[in-house]
């Protein structure tokens, strides 16, 4: 008997689920709260597509090499369609410094270290159209899932057998053998289970950061600046992070990320003029956004409520819920700094297919899926959480420069800035190894755990700044006080507020 699978949400997580499960012959129904795609023309789609269920649809997006590899291996025709619709591939050699370019010799494995970039609306439209063309897959737009159909068993385990909701304002009940919850950041159905008493463990903490994105288009006859030359098109000033995301069809986006505690800058950056002035003060961005190169095509889109959140559906070997599999942001969320969200969803969908194919037993399926998620995704979650905690401390130091760091903290910061960073900007082999972790092709800390790699990093660190001077990039931008003063923002306002908060806390 063919299993029927309901997938809540037709965003990237839901679409990846369909891509992974469709070849198994299961009957797949994607229930999407928003209406159907109104146009296949990328620019018009970007302007008009209302994605209530995906608030970050106009933030910058990229598919890491792990996700690109999945598409290449599982659905090569989809990868070709993405490229034919203007999606870009950024290859490993584009990530090298000028110094590394001089001696670079390509290796076969470098091809796997390729990123796909595009506007999210284009990515999602192309994948949706491809999924809609697949046999045994149905996408039902305008279906708002209000609740799961649940039953509590005597042992405390919950069983899910379908959903209740409104399809085009008509109350509708849909039952299935399995429910996959890809409702994303704004989803609430998993919270229904938690409210009903399901033993779902959750850990969550702020990522300490907010994102602001604006889109631009190259002017006629203009091309993108060379990404391999200094100054880099991405950087971290402590009080501000920035990056360029090449998009489809001559478009690109600029994302500026601000620490939560930079209240004054946060309040002002939503002003398009302020955002644009910031880009012109950053040497890595001004070649992209100056009036001779491009023009802005959107307002500034903000994104907050960014948390690192992990949910366990199995506790001490016992599943909390049967017949229900959350994935993507519903299950695991991290700071989108490294673009892992879409890859997390695709990897989870792959693990789900493997789980379902290996056993028909609901409890064994739940445990196997949980174990797979723990083994594959947990290391990246921990890695990102560690980096966010460090970034939060650094942002606070920017507002309290007189605060003294411990010797250990200074050494760890020096090791990262003057050891790891310089080694990666100098040694192509080290960068190649590190990028495998970045792209989720292996454990994120594996490269530095190799003795010869660690020895090389220590070598660069021990050489000192003078010997490594050629590897240091130019300053990514002005000091905090200079930036805020140029924007006519009081640099002392947040410092005073922080001091007051700490005084009250004491």
C-alpha cells in the first residue's frame, strides 16, 4: 500500500521534502498557506509575490555546496533549470585572495565547493515549478493548516494522523500516513504538540544579531566588480557585518547585520538613504553600489527574532510523537550568517527518506530520524552557537572599550584573527579543507583537528603580524564612532544606555 504524506509548507523545506520522497513512489501532498505563483518572470515575481509564510523571502540567500551536491546528484535537471533562469554559481577560485590566485592550481575536488546564489523568489519559483511537474506530487495553494490531528497514547506518546485547516476559506480535514512539518520559522503546529504535553525538548538562545537587506541592479553595460581583489566584498567590523550576494539576471543584494545592542544604528538603517550611505563608506561595497555601477531596486528589508534553537523529538530513546517529522526551521534554527538553513532542510529531507525506507515501524522511524539529525546537523548548530556567543561579547566590547579582557580571551581572539584567518588567506590547501566544513561536506571542526593543519595555523600565528602583513586585508571600514558620526547618529547614546542597563542589573 502506497504511503500518503502531507507536507505542511511549500517553502524550501517542503520542496526539498518532495524532491527527496518523490522517487520513492509515495503520494505527496504539499499544503501551502499562500496563493499560487502569479508569474514566472523573475523581476515581476520579486516585486509582487506575497509570501506571508516566508517573511525572509527577500533577504539574501545562497545554497551551500552540500545542497548544490544534493541537487546535482538527485535532480540534475532542476540544477540546470536554476542556472537557465539566471541563478549563479560561485566557485572555489572566486573565494581566493589575490595572493592565493597567483599560485592557485585547480584540483578536481574544488568543483564540489561551489555555491548557488540567486534571489530567493527566483530559487523558490524554479524549484516549485519543477516539483509541480513531478508525478505523485501535488501542491495545494491557499491551504492554511490550523492544527494537527493528534491522539495521545496510554504511554504518553502522541500519534499524528493528519491536519485540519482552511482551503480557500473552506474548513477542510486531510488525513495521511505521515505528516512532515516544514512550516518554518513562523510555524506553530509543533507548538500545539508541546502545549498538549508531548515530550519535545527545546533549547533556544538569541543569535544577538539582526539583518537588513537591500537589492540592487547593475546598470546597462556594467559588470560586477572582481570579487578576488581587495578590499573584500564581505567583512566584520564588530559593530557591523556586511556581504554582497550576487543574484540572478543582473541583480545582487547587500546584507548588513547589526548586533542587537546597536539600537541607534538599528533604528536608522531602515532608511534607504542611510543604508546606501553605509554601503558607500565600506570599501568592499562601494564598488558595487556607487551610482556609476548600479541602482537600488528595493526598500530595506529587516529580519529579527533570530535565535539558535534546537528541538529533540526523542528523549532517552523514547519518541515524543509518531507519524510526524519536523524539519528545516521548524526543527532546527541557526543564525543565517552562513546560509545553512536551506541546507539543513535538504539534509533533513534526505535523512527522512532514508529513515522511511529502512523501516515501517513508527517508533523505529522516529528514533532513526532523531539519531540522523543529531549526528549530521548538531555539530553545525553547536559551531554557530559558539560563534554567536563570541560575536555578542565582541559587540558589547565595542560599547565598552575600557573593559578588560582576560588573558585567555585575548589569546583566543588573537589565535582566530592572527592565526586562523591569516593562514586561510595565505594557504590554499588550508582554505580548501576549511571550506569543506563551511559547506557542510564534513564536520565543521575537522579541518583544524588535523595535526598538520593545526601546525600550519600555529606557524602563521607565531610568525607575527609583520611577517604576515601581506595577508591582512585592508580595513573593512571605519571605526564605529566615525561611522555613526558620519551618519549623524550619536556614538555615545548606546554606550550610555548599556552603562545604565548594567548599573540597574548590578
